[in-house]
């Protein structure tokens, strides 16, 4: 079966934004105008196609990323568009992370009143991390307080972006009726707000024709409301053309020689700059009122890359010794990344994959190079939210789903066994909050284990562990809402009845000083004994490296290792714990086969810190010396010795407790500012700034997570329900002595040292 759509006519895009900016509403309109649905779904009414989970429909928010496929005709060609609608709530940021890892482009949606909001910043940084080209859609232009210029200003100020307004709105708030297209020099006017959303397009010069404006008082009024006249248009279009030319050498020379650039030349130039991450085209509209969706689809085709426009995906051979590249081509060896797992009650595991190269047919065998296992593909599916369409084959550039893969987890590489490759996996943030969960009956105990296994497989930020002291089962996640949804799913989907405890904060531990220790493990019990001995030094990593270590290149980590340890030594970086292990032994004092077990013992010891049993982070460990016994030394003995040495050294190195700090933004009417400020101050907040936005006041603060439980209820009661807030993880910081003392006492029953 041959490919239906050429790679050049394929777009893999995500829709991303802050919660309630209109992502799902925009996606529903896209599905309607591209003919996938015949009726527009509504988030408010719980009928959105992409919000198919019961929990999503009840709460009116997106919880899980939903994939769908549609087509759009542009320039006489049918373009295939694979769309992933991602959540806006910070608790489900994992869905954005894994979606952006496999997408080629994204549409960032901004609220015309609020501009860039906190979660907009988070998803924008995630897109920066994966170098995903973007276009922006300023939504809700019909709302009171809508301000297109403000939205673009906040993109520059808060995102460091380079936005290019390819459109400018005609009218504002309730008089918003259309846009001027600076590239094509056309005006687009929507004639109605019904499902058909008919519109007319005409030369922009008509807007300055008095006779035309007399016949169209609606357009005349909208132009007046936006203060648009011919001089305004010429000035702003000139700035847009100049800005596009400045970022593209291919057209700059022609522009500087005062040759007029055609619409086609501007479009091609802007496409190049968008794909190169130099510029972000910006459009305007109102998805709820069915205005602006068709031009947005045109922009997706015009400016966002096809799989051919992005660099070949990089991977390594199975032993990690050589770099492997896979180009987007059907004749390359097959390579795909599993980016999402779903448990389906009817068909079992559904694995979402992004195909980077080659072709996969249903019924064939596939090699999981991450797990080193071979599995058979049962069925291949093209997904439409929770509905599915069976297909015979998937090709390079496709996003699809497989049924029948049992051992695959998120981030695994699926490939051709003869030409195996391992692609870079997906990194996920560590959970910051835990609750204890206890099944009500013995039958619930069995169901609970099954439910947690399946949910943990689906969601990499959901963790389960048992408290070694109390024997309690603890579930951990990204926030209160995240865990609330997990518990709700356990009860509804798996029939588990369980009691849930109060939320607990996921603290961390680190050290503040340099310290040395030795670990000696000697056992002689007749016959062969056990002997392992190592001397280590621990020291805190430079604070500047903490938050961005996982993004450092090999060369940057090499510089850091030399800064920490001086010249010499082989290093290894543990991303999960942000731990740098440096082997500085000389003269074979410890045989090289016993170095990795020491490293493994140290990493194991980091799981349970020396103060309150919390995970340790941001530590450099230097292995400086040791000794061995030719007969009695073993890997296990050196692993135990490494663990012993690490615990002793950290005990001497001034260990401290770290607490998660959240970035909080509260939007409140002016009259409630004193009450909101007073409450935040009582929660150990650090004020970052305030501003006025759309008739309300915005307060930005950083607050320890431990102080924010129950804040939603408190802020509503203090402001008669008129204030709203958003919260997302910022960083870990040292907890004050009194707080640390309390946490350590609760965890161990002992006072802090």
C-alpha cells in the first residue's frame, strides 16, 4: 500500500497554551472546518471531541493530550495535519513535554486580555528545549479588555520571543470583525458568528475608499475602534516587512535596494525564519466566535515545517559507541519513538508512536532497542481522540498508535532489528507531592496494585512507593489536582475503593560543605570472604549548575567536572539526581571493574538521605582512593563500601533540607489586594512583582509548596470567589531551620543535628 500524502505535505503540530486560553475550543473549530466533525464540540457543555475523558468533561479542562488527524487544502494540495491538543494545567505538564518531543511545530495560543500567562511561559520553554518552531494565535479578541499589542509586548518581554504580526485585528472587543493580512495585503471580514463562519476577502485599499465604507458601516465602525487608517496601515506593514527582511539574508539585499517584496517572497522568507527559530508569526481571532480558524490553518501549512524541514533525528548504536542519524524517508531503516501509553479496556495497551524513518506494516515484528525485546505489532491505528481507525501501514513522519506491545514504556525506541538504533528518550520532572492511599478491603488491595501499575505505565510523573518505616503505600505526582484525578480514575475505571491521606511534600536533601570518608566492607565467614574499600570526597555542585544540568552538553559537563575536581579523572553524570561521579583513582588502587559498583552504591544511597530519608541531589562525588583483595573483593562488596562511604561523608558535609518552591500568580480585583497580600505573606511568600492587566491586579510571588495546601478555598473565600490563581513548580530552596527541624522530627522522631 503506497503513501497517500507526501512528506512535504505533512505537518505534525501541537496546540499549547495556558489553561483556559482556548486550546481545545480552537482544536474543535479546526476539526469542524477541516471536515472531521460535522458539529462543533463545546468545552462548557462537556461535548468536546478532544476532551473525551469523564474527568475532563466534568471539570472543563484538558487532562491528557489527545491526537487526531485531519487534512486542509492549500494552493491546490491536500495537506495532512496530525494534531495533538495538550493540557494547559501545570499538573499535566508531562503531556506537553512528551508531545513536544515528537512534534515538528506548534501553535501557541494566547488570551488577548491576559497576554503571556505563567503556564504559557512553561510550555514555551519546553518548546525552546526541543527547538520546536511556533506560530502564535492571539485568541479571544472579542473579549472586553482584549489588546493585541499587549499580547505581542508580553511575548517579547516574558518569553524573549521575536513575534511578527502577520495580521492586525479590525475592531476590538465586541466590534472585532476581521483582520488585515500584512503579507497578502488583503482584508478578511467575518460575516457571521454561526457554524458556517462565512467571510469575505478583498484588497486592503478598499478600506480607505469612502464610498465602500459608507456602504459598510460595520467595517467603518471597526476601523474607527481600532484607530486604523491608511497611514497606520502603511507604517505597520513597513515595520513587518522590514523585520522579516532583517532576519533573512536571502531577501535582505533586495529589500535594502528598495525592491518591493511580493507576498510569495515574504511568505517563503518568513517560513525559513520560523523554521530556523528566528521569528514567530502572530495571527488574531476568536475561536469561540468561529473567527480566524481558516487563516490559522493556512499559516500552519505556510510557516510550520514538514518532517523534511527538520534535521534528521539523532540516535546511537546499541552499545552507545557511535552516532546514528535517521532521515525522514520511507527507504531508511524503520525508527520510531513511543511517546505515550494508554490502557484501553477493550484492546489492552495502546502505544502512541512517532515514526521518524522507514515503514511499519501491521502484523510485522518490531525490535524495542531500549528493552532489547522483540514484539509483534497486532494492529495499527490512526487516532481521533478516543476513536480509532484501523490502517495497514505507517510511514516516515506519521503519528499513529500500535496495539499489542506489552513491554514498551514511554520513551522507548522501536526500530528495525537489523539496523538497531536508540533514540534519545524523554525526560520527565520528578513529582513534588505525595499522599498515602489505603485500600478498604482485601479485594481492593489486589485491584489497587493492578490500577497503580497501569496508571504508572501511562503517566511517567506518577510514582508509587512504600514508606519503609510505616509500610504505607504513597502515590506521588505533580500537584493536588494531578493526584485527585489519579484517585478518581482508580475508583471509576478500576473499581478501587480506598482512603486517601493528607498531601505530603516531596522534600529533597543536599550538602553545603566538602567532606571526606572511607567505606570498608569486610566479611570473613569461612571460605571466600567479602572485601571492598574506597575513599571518597563529597562536595556541593555550584548553585549556577543546579537547574540546567540536565540540558548541559557533554563539553559543558566536562568543564564542570574539571572545575569541581581539578584536572584528570573520568566522570559520569546522573541526570535524575543531578550527581557528578568522578573517578580520580590512580595506579590501579581499585580495579576498573569495581568502579561502576561503587558508583551504583552511591546512587542507591542517594535515594534515602541522611536527614529525613529524602532523595539527595546536586552533589559531586570524587572517588580518590581505595584498596582491594585479589580473592575476596567482589562487585557487591564495593557497592556496599561506596554506599557506606557516601552516607558517612554526607553526614559530615552539613546536610540540609530542600523544599519545593512554587511560582504563583494571583489575579484579583483591586479591592481585595490587602486581603490577598496578607494571606500570601502568612505563607512565607517572596513577592516578585505586581501589575495591572485587563482591569484586574496581578500579583506574582514565590511560595513554598508546603504552605499552599488549601489555598484555592482560602483565596476564594477572601475575595468572594472573584480571584483566581495559577501555580507551577519553580525550584528547590533550602528550608528555614525551624521548618527543617519539624520535618526531620516528623520523619525520624529525632531532632535535627
